[in-house]
């Protein structure tokens, strides 16, 4: 074995997930610029939706009335939802990139009103109404959505945090996770629940988190919280943390899915990754290729009448040329975003298939 990389399958009520696998983010129940039928055609096996956003709009009661999230968005393949914690605590501390740049000193908008043992009280970004989210209500919301894999309610402390405050957050988030698990087990509903490993970049806390969560009936584990300020810290943290988790259960890396990080952490045994990176890059005109990608807005592409990549079988490359895509982006036509997103998502699905083959062949 050249590394700890592994090939596996996750079985869910809505189908199998081959691992290592990329998980695209569909925040509001849709991957931006691509409809569900195209996503199924591309072969994306697992899609990530955000409980926080769906709770506020259209409301989990609406989704439940529609027959669950799969029926509401017309998706037949597996879904995973988060707890809502990431979005709420991003309001409290700022987004990950903003927090790193400001070293934790950026002022927030005051949307988070109270953090207590019971949960979090915050104001809706849509209408300013006051909402309380607890370990119990987060799980109940995810039950209403009906995803195949759900996440316990947890806190996302910033990278720049006082060690004492980190320890307080660490202890509280594990109490929340255990409470979430107990709520889930009252009505499993054929859903799997992943425990979320926390501790920031403190290896002792990460070890303690792995030990604590391993004592409970979680179906898999997600490595969350702040995972470093750069790629090197991320690699070191995953290299240390992944072997501490039960090897028979899947390991997910939350919010990380850029190509460099993905290729760097698969050898440590990570099974799935969620990220909006490929589709966000597409909307900014960055098209992914084996050679590193092209920036479609550059003038040199206005006379390129071939596909994005000669060996790509995606619907975009099969039917459209680079010059046309260049024209669409220069003309600010929305179709350009769709065609670019289709290509990038297909690229990620195919890349993961090739990585699985490479692991089989002991190349990785």
C-alpha cells in the first residue's frame, strides 16, 4: 500500500456512493445554474444541501409536505444535509476566509443574539425574525427534509480563538452532538448520522474528539471546525486525525474540495468531500482540465473552435466549442454559467472515478 487511500461504497436508501467521492453543494436544494436532471445525468452520487437556508426558505414544513427533499427537488440519488451550525456561526464570526484575513477582528452584523447550552438564537437574514436552533430542532428539521445522511448540531469556532474559549466551545459542541444523536435515535427514519470531529488545530483536542465520538453510535464521521489557515496545516491535521477514527466507517471532510486539498488528503483515508468550488469557479470563468484549467474570458479563446478538453465526454464538450463559451461569458449570458458548471462538475465526477482506479492499481 502506497498510502492510506481506500476505495469503498456507502449504501443509502437512494443508492450507492462510491468513495473517494466528490459531493457538490446545493445550498438551497439546487446546484447553482444546473437543474436536477442534468446533475443526475452527470452522475453526481451525493449532493449536499443546507438546513439553515432551507429552514428559512421555503421552510422545512413545506419540504415535508411535498414528500421530503428528494421529491421536492426531484432527485433520485442520495442527499446529505448539514445541521445549520456552520451558517449560523459564520454570522457570529464571519466567513472562514474573512476571519482568517482579519485575524478574527472583523465586526459582524449582530445576527447571532445568544449562544447557550440549549442552542443558538439568531435573526433570519431574510426578514429579521428571531429563530432558535437547538440540537433537537436541528435534527427535527433534518428529519423533515429526509436526507440520507444528516449532521448533528455543532459550533464552528474561528481559527483565531483564545484556547480557553476553544475548549468551552469544544465541550459544548460535543454535548450538542450527543444530544443530537439521542434525538435522531428516537426516530432513525432510515437516515445515517455523522459525528463531527472538532478541536481546531489543537491535536490533543482532535484526539479527544475522535475518542469521545467513537464511543457513540454514529454511522460515520465528518472532520469539521477550523482545519488550518493553509494547505500545509490542513494536510498535517488530516494526517493526524483520520487514523484516530474507526476504520470501518466513512470519513467526510467538511467544506473542503478544491483540487489541491482533495488530492492531498485522499491518501490519508478521507472518503468524501463537499465543496462549492467547481461550480463557483465555473461561474467565474475558470474551466477545469487535467492541465490545470483555462480562463475562458481571455481573448485568446475567441477563435478556439474545439471542446474544452479533447477527451471530455460532458454534454458541454460534446456539443459546444470554446469560442462559443468565450462569447457567452463576454456577453454575460447566463447559459455560459450553466455550460461551464456542467463541465466542471462532470470533471470532478470523472476525476474521482480515475482516482478510485488509481487506488485499486496502488498508484495512490
